[in-house]
């Protein structure tokens, strides 16, 4: 499997990153370890998790995904694994995490890092990410910025200084952003440059055939500033597999967890998915192969975060990395994108 440099770091990450938000909820520890073993046998060297996982977040399961990954990691040669995790931020009401102290100041981030290190059974994290912005921003299916919702929060410069302290302490090697917008990425980069502090090396945002918002502003920002995209939800919570067209009650987290798939419940999602499914079949591909191969092929993608609840799904996700989409097919995809522009932002 191909590897690429992550931002301006020394990390060489595999083209695919194994996401773990199902570990401890939809997947047992044994199933999770089997997935990890298979992914690494296929050349994946990159794992992504978070202190709040599994999802949906609950007090009684919080941290379980990191513990499962940590037990597996204890049996590996640590330097062969690139490990990413994330700190939960304010605004989502997860009061059970760190006693509700979810600001991105030094005390809170140090507490978050040390908790993750214990659960992951390691003494350093390769990529530490801020899971979502601390400031007012539309997130997770929302799309309109509302200045009336402004709130107090840790200043970005203070976040950078806190992250720098954690780098100097050897607890993290690099940091990244997640669910960020162009202004946020530029502000982190600008302040890091002006104050001689570590720069963000990556951005983990949703990106798929149903959500190409990244291309509208962030693609240029990240290219010019050397920030790598780590797209998540390339199959849009399984929507792009087409399974919900065939059976609206199909097994999957959208049906298993109430309110979990609201990003994919918008009016134009079903007609867009129908069009992409038909396009895939005309070209002899499964809908999942088309959706994944498209994301894998983007010039701005460093490593795509995949997730699976079965080995069959994992095998298809891994296998799609070898699928090459010809120019005519890519043109057809762009034509559909013009017709159904970002139905699930």
C-alpha cells in the first residue's frame, strides 16, 4: 500500500487509515482486534481513535475504543504504528468526559492526553487532534454560521501554546485539526508561524461523493499551507453503499441509533445516491467501490479513514484502493456533483 508524508511532519502514513469508532459498541474487542490484524497485514500503518469513542458517545462506553486499541497495541512494535487520537471539545454537552472540563487550555488538554495515553498503553501519541472547534461553528450536518451563537472559549494562541507544551513534554509528536473551516485552519497556521509554535499537520473533515465542501475553500488553504486532509465518512455512514435504497430498515448505525444519521436525511441525498449507484453499476463496480475509489484518488487526500462493522465490509474497503477510475467516469461523477451539489454538507 502506498504511503505519503503527513503535512510537514516526518510521519509516513498509509493510504488508508483504520477508524475505530465502532470498537466497543458495534464491534466487540475480539472483532476489533481481528480488524486491526487484517488491516495491518494489508499494509495499513495508521489508526485513528478518540477519547469519546465509541459512538454514539455515552458515559458508560466513553474511552472503550481507546482501551481496545491499547490492548492490541501492547502486542505490536510501537514504532511501526502511527497512532492518532482526538480530544473532545466544548459545545456538545459530554459532561462525563474529564468532569466536563472540555476547554482546549493546557490543564484540560494535559488531562485529556494523559487519559488517552493510559487507555492506549503507550507513552506518546503520533497525531493528536482537536476533535471539533471550540468556537461557534456549524458542525455535523449543520451548514449555516450564526454569529448570534458566539460564546467564550480558549483563544487559538492559547491552544497552540498548550499543544506546544505537550510536544515538548514528549506526550504528542504532532497535532491536527478536525471538523474545521478555512478561517480556523488559517488562524492556526498564521499564529503558529508568527509565534514559532508547532503547526497543524492535518485536517480530519467529512468528505465523500455527498459532501465535497472541502474542495470549495479548504483545498487551496491546505495545499498552500501544507496541511494534509484525512477524510472521514467516505461512505457517508453506509449511505453510499446503496443499502438503504434497497431496504430503508437495513442494518447500520443510521437505523441502530436514533438521530445519528441526520446529516444524511436531507432531501437530495436519496436521489443523489440513486444516481451514483446507477453510475457504479454501469461501470461494473459496486457502489461502495465507486465511492471509496473516488476519495482514495483525490490529489489532496493523504489517508482516508475507513470504518467497518464486518470483515466483509473491511475487505471491500481495503480492496477498493486498487480500483482505478478512468477520466470518463470521473467526468460523470463531476456532472452528478453539479446536479446534486453537496446534498449532505
